C-alpha cells in the first residue's frame, strides 16, 4: 500500500462560550483545527486530527 495523495482541511468553529488559559485569560469563543486526509493506491482514506 502506498500513499497517493493527501489534503488538509482547516476548520474554525464557534463555541457556546469563551475558553481561556494562562496566556489568554479572557478567552475566545472561536476554535480552529485541521484534518489531514491520506489517500492510498488501494482506495483507503485515512483521517488524522491536527493542531492549528
């Protein structure tokens, strides 16, 4: 099996309330993430979550 292609899709979602941390205490109600899709020569597609 060999990887024949890939694509990265980025998403931004609005959350119900702001979420903060030590670096940004007031928080934000937007979150972003990416999904990596790997395609193979056998017709199988793998999906992996990624960071921003």
